[in-house]
C-alpha cells in the first residue's frame, strides 16, 4: 500500500522496519558472541598444545633455540589468536553477508548480472589463492624479524 493511504499503511511499513531491525540486532549479537567465544576457545587450545609441545621438547631444543625466539612464538601466536583471529572472524561474517545480500539483490533486479558475476568471482578466487601462498611467507619473515629484539630484552631482564 502507498504511504498516502493513511496511518494503517504507515504502521505496516514501521512494523516491517521493526522486524528488520530486530533481526539485524539479533544477528549482530549472535555474530559477536560466536566470534568472541570461538576466539577464546581457539586461544586456549593452541596455548596448551604449544605449551605441551615445548615442555615435551628434548633439552637440545632449549640449548640451540634462543629463549627470546620461544617467548616470541608464544606471544605472537597468542596475539594473533586473541586479536587478529577474532577480528577476522567478525569481518568474514560481515563481508560474507554483505556479499551474498548484494549478489541476491543484483540478480533479483537484473537477472543477466549473473553472467557478469561468474567471471569476476573466478578471477577473485584465483587472486585469493595467489595471495595466500605469499601471505604465509610474509608472516614467517615478520616473526623472524621480531625475534632478535625480544631475545635481547629477555636476556637483559635475566641478566645473562
């Protein structure tokens, strides 16, 4: 109905808007809860697996690996899981929902848009796979460059 039909038509639009708003609030709350609890659970598991592996290592490992590098791995991995992973999970859910909503709206309005979206998505996946191969190497280089500074700090605090 047109909004000029009176208050009943306007009330119907407000009712639909209120339903959309309630669904949005519920989805945002669910997303936040899932990201925070999932991130905390991941951090706890990874920390205890790392701790078990390091404490179960042979003594040669501690003689050849600087203490700063061991501490660096613990702090960096914990930081990545606590902050970066939780944030990335939220961003993934938000971006995915916006992407699917956009694709559905575009195809609903202009059905021929599906033919243009397929090559674009294929190119995106190809670029994504190329980046992911170099991303792991960049993270490894970043972790190695942090290690000397933290090793000097730990050795200075230990007095060795």
